[in-house]
């Protein structure tokens, strides 16, 4: 039999705390703690005294949810109590004394999943929703939680399952009474599902930025205005700015929101050939590291002077990284002309002045352009590595099926690959996921959820 589990569902602070209880013993524990023989009416907040032995512990608002009409699908009680550290701790202690056990991370959600209240994609959406810190991440999580993403996956799964059924029934048809499926039809079906899978898998890079933030490194020669740019974008004097070359030694990181998107912005030490001392050398090593870890590079140049040979070299280096890069011509207030820079026209560019703030809004638009475009094209995205990997595996299986089909291999052979692809889609939504894997997934959820 399942244990009855309990946990604090709210964080530190606040005036009210929520303690959750779920499982087969909820009714008994409720009546023992409230000294009441009748249960509160389901789904109605009811003011009850919670007792610690014969002494009242608190006046709590209790909501009872009768199975299966609850979040977990089991009997659930939620205690809204006064958020004193003592009351919270003592209530959890009492619940355990009366037979409940402390819930593991994500255990409420895991039970909801096991009781068919939601699939794994929706559960993941819930976890992401709680963690979402900005509008874009919130939308992404909502699409996952409210089943839009699951519905899309279910469509693909259904189409594939139907195709497979048609193939399999013919494999069993030893007397060959059924009309065979044409290769064109099978190929067409596989291509359709493959197209959907690829399109969804391709959203991962952007989805990941939305969820985890876009790692953006500001790089350039000393004194080009990198720290000024960081300050301009975050809106306060975060990094030291001075007219001396080599002011920034260590990397400086700030998290900010631009156009509803999370950006992890890193200012770096200016890169030049001859560092003056070991600290500057180490700083430059860190600049390179930040550049390598970045999703987006802002290459800052001082537009009021010609590009130096060192900057040209750095530019080659940046281009070799083959990352999204924006060329930022700074100090626009000092010069109306842009110096020459090889192949600069192939990259998005912004002319800004960190001194006057001119051009910063344009630059912000460029920074979030990818995400904005991807979002208007089609709202649905994935942001979870597990989902991405499952889609890639399904994609590989479907591609193998196509190759086998083209090589005129028998139905049994390509059907095996279709079965493989179907299996990965089922795994994605949690239909065939082994228990230990489920345990790992839900252990990443927060306490009390
Ligand atoms: N006129 C003008 N001066 C600027 C602008 N941006 C930065 N500066 C000045 O340029 C100098 C260098 O600015 P920083 O932001 O410290 O440059 P940095 O690239 O971080 O320099 P290091 O940390 O040494 O690599 C400072 O004196 C700034 O005031 C600008 O848009 N216009
Ligand atoms: Mg600096």
C-alpha cells in the first residue's frame, strides 16, 4: 500500500504556510488532528482547530480533496496554517506521528503522473512553471503544462502507430489477402511524422535559452566600452568604467531581462596581445572561456578609431566560434562613420553610445531577435534535454526506416525502426518510462510539489 505523504508546499517567510498531505490515511489523520468525526466538505476551505494532543496548535484553513478529484488523484488535505516556524515544523511532526511520512521531492507530482492525472510532459511543464522567472519561460511552461505540447506529440504518435498497425497486420497476413501498402504511401507517412519531429526538435536551442537564459558574452579590445555596455544594458553602474586600458580584470556577470527574456550577461577583460601582468593574463584567459561558453557574443568596437590589428585577430577568433554574434559599434557620439571590418556585413550590427544611451534599444531587439522570431512562427517549443534527446532518437529511427525502405528491405525490418521511434515518443510522455528513470526525473522537482 502507498504511504501517506506530507510536506510543506510553501517557502520561507510570509504569513501563511501550506502543508500538504496525500494518500490513503488522509481521512483518519485529519479526524485525529482536528478531533472531529466528520470530514470537512470536499473542496471547501474549512476553519478547523488543529490539536497537538489535547492542546490547540493552530486555527487552520483545511481543504479536503476526495480521491480521485485531487492533484495526486488520492485523498488530499491542505492545511493553510500561520507561518510560524514552530507551527510548520510541529504540524509536520504531528502528521508523521499519526502515520504520514515526509514526501520526497516531486513525489506529489509523481503520484499525479502515476494516477494518470498528467503525462510526463505536463509534469515537466509544472516543474518549469514554478521555476519560470520571466514571461517567455512562463509561456513555454504553460504550453507544456496545459497539454498543448502533449497533444502535438500525441498526434505524431497516433499517426505513427496507425502506420505501424497497417504494416503489422500485413506481416501477419500470410495468405496475402490484403492489398499491400505502396512504398510511396509508407514513405509519405514517415516523412510527415519526421517533419513534425524535426520541427519540434529544432526549437530546443531557443527553448533552452528561454528556460535557462541566453548566455551573452561582451568581448572586445581594452577601452572599447564593454563595461559601459554592461552598465547600459543592466541600467545601473554594475562594473567599473575608466579611461585606463585593462580596467576589467575578472569577468562580471549580471542576470537581466530584455524583452521578457532572461539574459545572463558577462562583461570580460579587454583582449590585447601584451598583457601587463599575470592578473591581466588570467583575466584574458577568462574572457576566452566566457566567449566559448556563450550562446551569443557581443563584439564591442570603438567606432571613433580604426580597427587595430589585434581587434582583427580577435574578430577572426570570434568568427571561428561560429556562434551568434552581434557587432556593436560603440562611442557613436564621437564618430558618425563606421571603420572597416572584414565581413561585418554578414553579421547583425548596432551603433550605440553607452554615454548617451543611443542605440541601446535597437541592440536589445537584436539580442532577443531569434527568440522573438521563433515565438511568432509557432508557439510550441521544447526546452527539456530529455525531450530533445527522445525526439532525436525517434528521428534517427525514422531515418533508418526510410533507408531500409529505399533499400527494399522487408516490412519486418523497417517496421522494427518504426516501433523504435514510437517507443521513444511513448517514453517522452511517460507511457513506457522505467520506474528508476521516473524517480530521477521527479527528484528534480521542488519539495511539496
Ligand atoms: N564618448 C564615449 N565614451 C565612452 C563610451 N562608452 C565608453 N566610453 C568611455 O570609454 C572608456 C572605457 O570604457 P570601459 O567601459 O571601461 O571600457 P572597457 O571595454 O570595459 O575597458 P577594459 O575593461 O579596460 O577592457 C571610459 O572612459 C568610458 O567612459 C561612449 O559611448 N562614448
Ligand atoms: Mg571593462
